[in-house]
């Protein structure tokens, strides 16, 4: 399940994210947090797979 979510996130971000100017102050920090959690999840999965 995690890999499905990570693949979907990569698909969304690889196309670029456009945000209306009035929402940038909220969306950019949230995108940073979201990317951080995605990278952390990917690292956990990798470490788990390596035993």
C-alpha cells in the first residue's frame, strides 16, 4: 500500500504543481512537509526490505 501512495505522489509532483498566488503561503510549506514524509516512508520501506 505504501508503494502505491508513493508512486501516486511521484506522479503528481513530477508534472509540477501549480498553486494560485493567494494559496502559496500555505501550500508550499505543506508540500515540503508532504515530500519529507514521502521520503521518510520511502527510506523506511527500503530499510525494511534490507532487513
